[in-house]
C-alpha cells in the first residue's frame, strides 16, 4: 500500500518490490515489467544527473504517451527535479511564452509527431533560457542530445532519492478555455493523494470480497455478469491515449502504475486500434475523453470486437452528456466511471462507482473521493444546504501548491483555510452525489431569471438528431442577455434551427428557450475537449 507520506519515486519502488516480474507498461512493441521499468528509470535518472539536472531544476517534456514519457517523469521525480509536460502539438508562440516563464534546464522533445520540429524547439528553448539542453527522443536523435545516450552509464543508486513528499514535482499547464493557460504547481504528496483515494473506490471489486460484501457483489453481478468476480483480486489493465500534458493523463499513469496494475499507452487515439487492443490485451479499464467515446459508440461493426473484459469505461477532462454515458453503458455492457476534477486539484474531486445506479452514473459526477472535503457555497462563500445550486469549493491533500509565478491569482481562488473555489456551479443531494450545472461565469441571466447552460444542453442532446450542443449568453441591446444555442447534428439528420426551437418550446420553461439556434459542423474545443465558449460568444456577436 502506498501513502501520501511517499514521494512518487518511493511509491513506484513499492510496487517494484511487490511485483518485480509483473508486466507494468505496454507501448507498441515495448513491454516492460515493473523491474525493467525501474531499471530504465534509474538509468535515465543517472544520465540526467550527469547532464547536470539537479533538485529543483525544471525540465520541459514534449512527448506523446509512451515509455519515454513514463520513465522521464519518474526519473525527474527521483532527482527532485520538476516535470513540465506540455502538449506536443503546441506551436512556437505558445512554447515561447511557457519556456520564458519556467526557464527550463532542459527540454525533451520527440523526434516526430510534434507540431514544431526539434530544431525549432531548440531555438525557442535557447532564447528562453541560455544553456538549456535539448534532448531528442527518436531513432536519429538529430538537432539535440539523443535520448538513448542518457540511458547508458551508471544508473542512479537506489538510495539516491533527493525529493521530499512536499517538494514541487510538476507544473501542469491548464488548457485555457477563456484565456492564457496557467502553470499549476503540484507536490509529490498532491499527485499521490488521488491514487490513495482511488484504492477506496476500487476496493469492492479490486480485492477478494469479504462475506459482508457478497450481497453487494451479487447485485453487481446481476448488472454486469461475471466480469467483476473474474477480476476480483487480480491486477487490472488500463488502456488510454490521453496525453501526459493533461492532469487526466498523469492520473491514469499514476493510478495504474502506483497500484501495481498494467498500463497500455497509445500515442494517439484511433477508434479501431482502441477496440483491437481491448480485445487483444483483455483491457479491463478504458479511459478516454467524452469526444473519443462518442466516436466509439457510433462505430459500425462494434459488435465484431470482443469487449467482454471491460469492467469500467472511465471518462473526464470535459463534461460527459448523460445520453452519451447511457450509450456507453449499453454498447459496452459495463459501468461508466465519470471522474470530476481539475488540474488545480490533482484531477480527482469526485467520481461515480460501479455500485451506483445507472442513472447516477450517467447524470452525476458521483460522490467526493476519500480525503476530499466538498461543499457548495453561495456568492458570499457561505455553505448552502443540499439541493441548492452554488459554487463548488473543495479542500484536500491533492490541492495545488499554487499558480507558478502568480501568487495573486492563487489568492483569488484559494482562501486562508485552504478551500479552493472551482468556479463550477453544482448541486449536491443529501447522499453526497454531485451534479455539475455550469460555470459561475457561464450563468445566463435573462429577465432576472438564472439559466444554467448545462441544463439546456442536456435537454438538447437528448434529441435523437442532435449530437452536441453548447449554450452561451450574449449581451442584448437592453442590457439583458440573449440565449444562443450552437448545435451539431447527427450525420444525415435534417433538423432545421426552427425545428430545434420548436423542440425547446415544447418542454422547456419559456425563459430557458434559446433566442437563436445556430447549426454548426463542430464546436471549438481545447485539446482537453472543453468547449471554448468565449469563441462562441464572439461568433454570436458577428452573426
């Protein structure tokens, strides 16, 4: 068992000691046991140390999901250095801003598959921080120091751990839906804490059931067949293509490897390859963004693949419509695990469970994770009773240390008692189940009435011809707000904007009916899948 008193390196070593020969990581043709993963990590840590990387140094990572990313992340953790994973698709302008901010000692970039060539990344890095070393991961290793060269030589000694649990471990940049991304600082303790909390969530089906659990297990078997019983007490197999530049990708990596499971990484999402791997590797936990799941459930010929190993489909990083969640349950025949969290809280705030009803799995984000305090507050930040809509505030060991180089921004969202104010509007029932209804900044006020976009969006996507919808408020000429709905239709659907309005008028309260409906081919999104609502507001202003 791992604890929050461990560093990331110590937590991994705990699993290596317990399961040295167990397969830990699969990336294409690469298959590493826990012992082999630790060996590569130690070798890389030794190479980075010889390169001059020391405790507190920041290292930027421009790598797709793969063994290089995993070993580098844990090697930096062992040295007490700070990982700064960025989206490999970042362009020069964004790279220049972030690198000038963090002033890295080194940048590790993939030889191919990035938006900018290693030579361009090297030029940006040198301009941002003189003496910054560029390491290139790939076969040729041109335009920089070859990644493979760091793996030769003496590995870091087993007693070489330089970090402490409360030391800075990573700076994760938010996706920036409304403005410039911010660097979120996390300690080792903060990143380990959600993994510790997840052990409680998985206990009912991960471990051999006790007599007291058998009745509960019987109910689960009735819903999901024998899958849960067959998996009890065995290591799980995770599959994901979510990148490590996002908190969701980091958490999947840590959830799998720090609990002794097996992790299969895809460098990019491909629907057919995803289904093939589920069948071939007997994947039990598939983690994907809602947009990827939307593609999978609509795939023709899905029944050709044997998906009977799946216990859970996990999703997060962006809102998952209730209708999509129900389709996942029906098409895959397993539970859906909707995790709610954000970069500032280490990913995990709440999550649904296999024991939750199908309705709660689809329509809520579950109950708070173990060790996470949650409350709903009014505009004066005073707690509200169950059933009332307000801003969600959270407190726990996984909360960020703060925004990098921006203490004033940190003070705006973290109070003196350690509560982080998420900016999300939520309602919590008397059993602790949380339903997210929107963002505080996205609430639309028309005629003195509050309209929560998420409610209208869920109503729209319940229509069989509507795939996606986003609702925004746009200033009107009389100082009131106008409600605009941007709608993406299903392929082949012939719905008109007037049809959509008639559908809304038939069931929604009058003040919630959109003033305008605009049909679009797709919604503008961040790389994490979140809708860029400010772009939709700007589009509405031009129409």
